[in-house]
C-alpha cells in the first residue's frame, strides 16, 4: 500500500504572507497539527506546526515579566546552541517567518512503511504529499498510517487467501488453512512445491497489518533440490 491510497487530497494550505492569527485559526478550525506553506505555483516551501506557533509565545518573556521561565526544551536548545533559528521563528508574524523550511515531504508512490519511519525520524505528525514538480497534492497523517496497520483478523485472513494463495501463487485455497490472531498469521496445509510454500510465507509477511507469520506448511515436491545430471558413456 502506498501514500496515495490513504492520503487526504483536499489540503488546507497557506501562502508565505499569511499572518500568525490566520494560521492559528486555520489549525483550530480544521483540527490539524500543521499546515503546509506554498508558493504561487502551489509548490511546498515549508510547514507551520503547532510547535512553531507555541514557540512564538515561549520567547515573549515580556508577557510574563520576571516570573517567566522558558520550558525545559527551550533551555536545552540554548545550551546546545540551537536558539538562533528558533528565536527567529519565535519572533515571526507571518508563515514565512514562522515555518520550518525546507519541509519534510513524501510522494504519492512512497510506501506506508517508509512514511512511518520518516515521521518517527523527524518527529512530525503529518507530511505534505508532493508531485514530481514539488506541487502539493495531499497530506498524510500519523492516523492515516496507523489505520493501515490496524486491520481486523478477518480482513487479514481474506487478503492472505485471495491475494497471496490465489492471485500470487495460483494455488487451491482449499489446500491451506489461514488463521490470524492479532495480526499473527498461521498458514498450515499442503502446497504443490517447496518454493510455493516459501513464497506464501514471504509475501504474507509483507502484507499491511501482518505482525508475524507462523509457517506450518508442507509441500509435495521439493523443487529447490538440483536435479543430478547423468552423463552417458561412449
């Protein structure tokens, strides 16, 4: 399964000159944690997140007077020497000043597994989806990704039977038994060849929603053993 199968195509986006309060209202109205920033050609140039907006207030110590004490993560950033860009964005009033750029993006044909790893690595909840020319075509969220992996056992069993055994291996589904318990799939029964059995396990393991595969398959013919060559004598 790829990003285009789960992404949201109708995306709220802002231009670089969008003011702080417009962006904040948009996040609240749409119930989202971030919004892409696009140029006149709809190419993604950055992302403004909730964290970027909150950070703006974190640095306005005048609102808190002497009692203000920056959050722990802010103090750590200062110790690590990372405050320059953060303070610049904190003082910003427009999307261009507030946004994180360049944005972490993905493409419609990227795998869901790859997107999950990207979100984890970069610590983001949503990724803009862009076409080959960089234009915005959708957005994919953590919820979209999680939904892929939370499949019912009945749906997993159906996919293993229909997609793996029938369509992929062209085998008789009546010769195997498939059970799924919380994503752990057990395949038992008998297939025609040993290579078919190995392929059934391998392909099933790569299905969305499958946590693990228990292989209890047998086979009639071991087609992985080389056939000995018999040389004739003169």
